[in-house]
C-alpha cells in the first residue's frame, strides 16, 4: 500500500507542476484559475451538498479548509502575477512540504526519524536555493517571496484540515469544496466585463488541460492519504518542484536564476 501511495503522490506532483505552468502562461491568472476550477466544481456541487447534509460532523474543519483554499487561490494568482514560476513555485511548495509533516507530528503524533527530518530540511534549503532566494549581494523583490510563503502556509492548512475531513466526506466532495473556496475568492476578478471571454478565446485547450490536471493532482493526493502517513507522502509530492524549475527555465525562459537554474540554462544553450 505504501508503494501505491508513493506512485499516486509522484503522479500528483507532476500533474501539479504542469497545471501551474499553464496558470503562469495565462493572460489573467485569477480568471484562468477560476475557469479551470469551475469545470470540476459545478458538476460535483449536487454530490457535495448531498454529502454535507448527511455528514456526521467536521463542520469546523470543513469551514477552515474552505477558507484556506480561498486564500490559496487568491495568493496563487498574485504570486504568478508578481514573480517568475522558477522563483515562487519552489518557495510555496517547499514551505508546505516542511509544515505538513510538522503538523502531522503535533496533531496525529506521526513520527519521522532524525534522518527523515534532516532530509526534509535539506530539501527545504534546496527548494529555496532553487528559487534564487535568499541571494547574498543580490537584491530580490520581497513581494513575490512573501506571497509564495503565504501560498505554502495555506497549502499546509488545507491539507491538514482535509486529513480530518476525509473522516466525514469523500475525496470527490473535498475536491469540490476546495475548488469552491478558490472560486469564491476569485469570482470578483472573473466577473469583470469581458474577462472570461478574453481568457477563454484562443486558450481553450490550455484551459481544458488545466481543468483536468488541477483537480486530478489533488485527487491523486487525497486518494494516497489513507495508505501512508501524511508526513511521509507530502514531501514526496514535491518532486513537482523540480519539474516546475525546469519548466520555468527551459519553457518560460525566465530570468530568475539560482545556481541550479544557471546549470539548466547552460544545458539549454549547449543543446
């Protein structure tokens, strides 16, 4: 079962990095995110309402998960508007990766060995280094960094709440609830005159791809949670950070660079 969980979260990490690439390339980040989440949320709403009516508890954690997802959606759109993908993605994912096992230890008494915590710390340092922050002697805009940190905090928040919520709702309903939170936060941006049409026109293929990969990514993670400790599988999901850094440098040709990014650029020039 642990092998199945690892396979699921690895696929989840790859899918997550791809739909974030699509979000970064979109014209209006908030509108694009609203669109891709709406495709899954609207069909699942009746099922979510039915499960909520028959749920035997968990109201507080459901509300908290909704709130964390709403803040996540808003901060994510701002992060990609303000910063490069190769800068903000490692920070937002690294922050969540470190906090989820910590919360798992504090709340569910899950345990990692000393070597496990050391590995997490090394991964966290590598992710921040990959983002190019902090950079001694180099001035880095702090707004994208702070926004990315906020995304990471929200990720840890809703993942932790959903560990509880899986006792009361199915993974599909939790997916719909989380997506509804994101849409609620981004609805004012999406309802601005002509924004939905402008984002959809000429980019409907990317939008449909994001509509599949975004819910698919988190659904794969939710399906893996019952089979392994959350502190074990959550860091594995962050393999997507490597893919995101590669996408940012090779596909988006971003200027944000750390040592790792520079190596990728050198490889791109030689090839």
